C-alpha cells in the first residue's frame, strides 16, 4: 500500500544553524524557511536525489513539537512520511488492521498542501508515521 519515502522529519533547536550545516557540511540543497502556523512549525526542506529531509522548528506557543524539543534539547528524528495513492482507502485499511490514526482521523493539508494523516507511534515500532496522498504522475 505505501509507496515512496516522501521525507524524514527532524526537529531542530536552531533552524538556521541546521539548514547551514546541511548546506555546507553535507553539501545539500536546502529550501528557504517556510512558516506553517496551522501546524505550529517552521520548515526547511533538504532536497536529496531520492527523498527529502524536513527540518522542523516550533512556531508559536502551543506548537506540538515544543514538547519534543523539551525532551530532546539537541533535536532528533520526529517522523517518517510515506506516500499513498488514496489516503481514504489507506485510512480504512489501517483502521481495519487495528492501527490508530491521530487527531480526528481525517486528512488535513500537510507541508506540501497535500492531504496527510499521522499514525500512532505505538502501533509502528515507536515511530510516528505520516501518510501523504501523492497521486501517481
Ligand atoms: Co512531515
């Protein structure tokens, strides 16, 4: 059911420093920071030939990733995002398998404006999983 790895997300304490480190030390192409107030994050994408790394920093007072940063002050891996072709079919399948979809269980527009849902980390080996609907080109 899942397709390509769309991105791996890493929460960072200093977005500019993290972007610069990826750009200079690792020689990667990074996008300018983008504020997503509705998600409580600012993002920078590191563009790799086969996938992306999403650098995340809390935005606003009630950001859901602030607690993550409090628990992991130097940052850390936050979630992996897999592509699916039909997010509603994927949700129905997962719920049938006993997996838990976070929030109200309905897709919301994600960082790329495409529908996303998050799955409970306890159901997936301690890893927060994001599914993003990406139609086949
Ligand atoms: Co993501």
